C-alpha cells in the first residue's frame, strides 16, 4: 500500500483541526465573558470605549470584532471568526518549526488551543497575531528583508492592542533581537530596527500602564501566587486544564501533576537546547524573557498569571520546542507520544463539552420550566444576566451589586434563586432575606451554578 505523502497528512490534520474548532464553537455553551462582549458590541463605539475605560480587562478590539463579524445570536454565530483566527495560527506554527507535521498535529488536536482559539475573546486572535509576529521576526533575522520587519511591527502592534499580556512576547523578542542581531550585518539597519522596536514597545507599554488600566478591577481583583505557575503552563499547553485545574492540585493530584508536567518541560528544553541551532536559541531566549516579564508584572498585577490563556502568546514557541524534543527522541517514540497526547486532549474535549461547569444554556431550560410553573426568576449578581439572557428570553431580575439585601422586593409566592461561581458572603445575605418570607422547597447544583427553589406555602 502506497504511503500517504507528508503534505496530504498535513492537509488532513489541518482539516480535522478546523472541524474540531467549528464543533467546539457550535456545541460549547457561551461563557460569561463572551456574552458580555456580545452584548457590549451592540452598543455604539462611544459606549464601547467608555465601558473599556471602566473595566480594562480587555481592550476594545475584541468588542469591535464582535460588532463587525457576529452573524447571529448563537454560539457558532458569535465564535466563527475567532475559530478561523485560531485555525489560521496553525499555518504560522508550521512555518516557525522546521519539523512541520509534529507541531501541526499537536496544535490541531490540542484542546487548550481548540478551546482558547475558538472562544470569542482575546485569546484566539492573540494566538494568531503571536504566531505571525514570531514568524516574521525569525524571517527578519534570516532574510534581512525590510518587508518582514514591517509585518513583524504590524502584528506586534495588533497583538499588544488585542491583549495587554502579549507585550511580554514583544519584550522577549526585543531582548532576543539585542542579543543575537549582529551589528556587522548592517549597522544602519541595526540602529533603525532597534529604535523602531523601542518605539513599538514604548507606545504599547504606555497604553498598557494608562491611568484607566491602573484603576481597573483587573489589577485589584485577585491575589495570586505565581511562583508555581511555570510548570502548570507547560502542563496546560500539552494536556489542557480540564482534569487538573490549577487551584485543585492537592494531595495525590500533586504527584500525578508533577509526573505529567515533567514530560512537556523535559521535551521542550531538549528541543530548544539540545543540538540547538540559531533559530532555537532565539526562541528559547524569547520564551525565557517573555515569561520573566510576565512574572515581574504579575507582582503588581496578579491576574497576568492567573490562567495559561493569558500567556497563550508564547504557545507557538512552546510547541516548536516541544515538537523538536519529540522529534529528537527515538524513532518509534514520536508516534506513541503524539497518539497519547491526541487521545488525552480528545478526552478533555469530550469531557468539557459533556460536563460543562457553567452551562447557562442548561440553566435557562431549568428557569423556563420554573417560570412555567409560576416561579419568579432571580439571578444573583448583575453580570450573570449576560450569559443567562443570551439563552433565557423570559422575565427575570438580576440583582445589582449595590442593592442591599433588605431592599429586595419579594412579592411572588414562588421564587427561583440562581447563583454561579461568584457565590460569596453577600449571596447568603440575599438568601436569608428571601428565607424570611419564603421557605426553601428544593435545591440542586449543576457544575458551578446553584438553584434554590423557594415557596411561600
């Protein structure tokens, strides 16, 4: 039997990768952040920029993309352009690594990349812009053509203004540029490129540390220990986060995590440091200083290292090193490793689709049934109205954060009180206020969403 050529294998892999991203976009319920961006995109540009000034967890670009590319109030209609962006990154990832089929296969079937490269937030375009930025930066070194540098500048600006933490990648590339670009090649170009890079980094850094950003909840919302985040970053890039969320790694899970995290770390280092060539040295230096930059910023802004998706900008470097490490292993090992990786990631894909922790689509079905039975629907915290109202088209009350529990008007004999992962001390105060007038009739939990059914009788 004639063996399939490598080009055909890559085509099949890329086609399956696109199919998986479209399948995720169709079946996975909309998240809170996606629903908020979708709702915000329906407002005027002035209102969008005003909202971004108040809460700068994301620049305006993601909302503007929603405004122009949403094709309907459905999961796929909201996500399709983001899935395309995540998919297009596969072509740049293929070009970044000289071992074309392995990094493409890993990235095409990686559930981390499928999920974050399809959800309609900043991370899908971050992956696309970062892959292009790295590719054109490497071409600037190797070809010494000004057009490569122009494209690098373009994608650097787009990347940093799409998502602030992507500045860490630009910083890492800037350090690699200073360390590896030889002045003797072209003194004029060296200084021109240097000043241009400094200019790019300065304007984006000024944008990042603007007063509105420093006053935002982005900085004050979380206190997070980032020292142990680096091994988890490698683990997530290789195996996704679904089976071992960062805050759940305790006891026996710590042993399994240590063993599984060692595997991608070892192969990544082997890929970029063992028999390393010029390109691998540049990539390793960029990765090292990009993470160092993120770590230092996280001391001031903890949320920068709150989740691996915030550093998805360095994923193309990870997969280039990881793939090369697999390639440098024994001949029979690469296929086995890739098969295990794909199997594990596809299991995570099916698990997350089937057991979504925050399924507002399912919550809307319960709310509809309760409403038909005479229950008044109350959603705790106003922010939850965005994903809930995306699916639920009936009347409901979303409790505002500045509303006192005793001011809650309860006239209905039946009430369904819905809480999400924000379940905190204040939600108990609302519960107590409700229980003064109504009795708890039924309770159940679906993932991180809790349902309290109250009845006066």
